[in-house]
């Protein structure tokens, strides 16, 4: 942390890692959106100097054909890139063998484990570039989608217990997705845990009433009534 005395230098590093080669103008729009061209030049060079000093060598950031870029020829590790690459491999595996999802499941499990929190979660407030919040939201959505895909694959293979674990994770991340709550209730019932499914419905009802001043959707209420009556679901 002592090496990162200039917040914009750290932001510049992640902007280049995330967006690839970028012109001075593009960097300026992201990091200093309200600055004119002269002020961007004035701010960019100290940020570059601080970034290269923090990384320990000037060739970590190169200037080529009018753009600055992170030098990916050097050995480095970036968890966001690893997450994205593993997720892409999982989708390719599923496309190649939709009826044999074992490899896709393994890759998706690996991908969701790599997501250890929101992108640059410590960067908040007016000093942080708006691009951070936008990229954070997109990355989080890809993680949520990966979990939903993984849960669906587990359901298709009959592994409802693992699917339950993932739906609990999804609900913890986004407690207002009622479809996820319904699916969790259904899975619990199919595992012989109707009482637990009904307790979950009661907790969902309290959440919606207290936080949103609303009631569960008719589909959710109908599922709860079916569970109470012992109907097959």
C-alpha cells in the first residue's frame, strides 16, 4: 500500500488492465471526465510516473501508436482476466458438449470461486471514475449469471442439493430476485424438506413486507399453498 500514494495511478492501472490500449483522450474521459485537454495532460503524466514507480519498472506501461497499454508480455496475474477466461471456457465446453455438462460444471465452479468480491470495492465516492461502477455492475452480473447457469446444470443432472447451495448464494447476493426464492423452495421440496421450504417462504414474506411493502407474487404464494397441502411439485 505504501507504493500507491496516488489513487489515480492505481485507477489508471486497472483501467488499462480492463480496457486495453487507450488514447490519452479516452483515459482523460474515464479518469478526469470534467477536465479539458490541458488539464488531462497535466494530470496524466504524474499518474503515469507514479504508476510505473509503484510497479517497479517503466516498461510495465508502454506508449505505442498513440495509445498507452499495460505490457502483457511481462509475467502478471489479474483475477478479473482469470475469471473472464474461465467463464468463456465453460461456455465453450457447454456448447461443444451440451449433453455432457461435466466439464462445463467444473469450469463454472472454478470461475465463480475466482470472484471474491465486487470489482475495486474499496474505490467509492466522487473521486472514483464512473467507469469503475459500470464495470463493477457488469462483472457482478456475469458472476450472477454464471451461478444461475451452474445451478441449472446441477438441476439437469439431478443434483438438487448442490443447486440449493448455489441458489442460497444467489439469494444472499440479491435477496429481491423472487424467482430465485421460488426455485429454492421447489428444490427443497424435492429434497423432502417441505417444512424448510415453507419457513423460507415465511422469511421471504417478511422481507418483502418490511423492505418493499409488498407481498410475494401469486406464483410464489401458489407454490407455498401447494407445499402446505402436500401436492406434488
